[in-house]
C-alpha cells in the first residue's frame, strides 16, 4: 500500500513539475517585443519565426496597438511560407475584422494571389506541371478576388498586377478548354471537341487559344457535314489569323487535325467510347 502511495505521489510531482516548466515556457512577452521580433524575422527571411511571433501577438494582444499590422504581416508571412490556404484564411479574417481598413485592397490582392498559386503549389517550382490540365476552381476564385479588388479599389497600387493576372487566368481557362478539345479529338469525339472549341471562341475571344479553337471548329464542322459552320470558322480564322499555319502557300485552309475514318454516328455521339460493330 505504501508502494502505491509513493507511486501516486511521484506521479503527482512529475505532473506539477511539467506544469511549472510549461508555464515558464509560455511566459507572455510584451506586445512590442512580439512585433519587433516578427519584423526582424521577416526582414531576415525567417518567416517561420515571424509567423510564430505574429500568432502569439494575435493570441495575447488581439486588440493591441499592433493588431491590424500584425494581421497584415501574418498574411504575407504565411504566403512566403507556402502556406497558401493559411494566407488566404488570414486575409479573410483581416477583411472580416477590418472591412473599412485602408489596407483592405492589399488583403484582397493577397487573397487572390494565394488562390492564383494554390492549384499549383510547391511541386510546380521543381516539376513541370501542365496548368491547363488542372482543376480550375482555384483559378476562378482568384479571378473573383482580383475582380472584387478592381471594382472596389480601381486606383489601388495592386490593380495593375491584378488586371494582368486576370488576363492570365482567362488564358489558362481557355487553354483548359483547348486541352479538353484535344483529348476529345484523340478519342475521335468530334461533337464534344466542337463544343469545347466553340466555348473558347465565345467566352475567351482574346485568348491565344482562339486560333487553334477556330481550326478545330472548321475541321469538326466539316467532318459533321455542316459546311456553313466550317466556312464561317475558316473566314474568322482568315480575318484574325491570316498567317496561321492552317493555310497553305496558296492561302487555302489545309489543316488536318482529325483522323478521317469511317465511323458510325453512334460512335461519334458517344465520344468514341462505343466502337463500330
């Protein structure tokens, strides 16, 4: 029984000692100390340490003198740490807590920037990744963020860069549709390829993908025996891309993207998943 009591006493002492050590480690520093430490860490490129100090500053001094600046710095520190979701969450929190802030445009810009890079992530810095083949969801979110920035703060210092990134996003979205159209061509699903190409021309008329989309339209319309559609696409291609390689030396349309095979209508309609019998 004495042995059991001693064991219980020893366990209690260990818990008390651990609690004291933990309390000592969690000693709260002055607000300015956290802020200065964070700024110094960011200036030296140590964003992990900066984030730790900024998190502590927000925890212990949520309404302090440096609260708003700390929230802004946390957005940037997380972005530099490649914690893009964390950066976006920090931007959301800043906008929610400081809707009338003079720095709201920066928070919007950084939120868009995080989304802009979120679907690529760290791997793209070291490995070749076809952006056009990826899920466009984050790109669409980035486009909405940048669009909100331009609508609310058209004179912002971040507006010009946001506008350029919106153009890049639209080009990526067009390339995504083109990627799908090429896939359907490989599957000899020409109706689906035609639909994707038409979407590019109608929704992304200034993107670099339009030239190839018009070529696909001309060929697929011709394959589907819709001569007028094919002629219209060729005319539009000639007007906008007179130097296109789809035209031969005599100026005649001579593209050959499709595999000319005798295939049933059911095979065409079912995206090539059902062969001819």
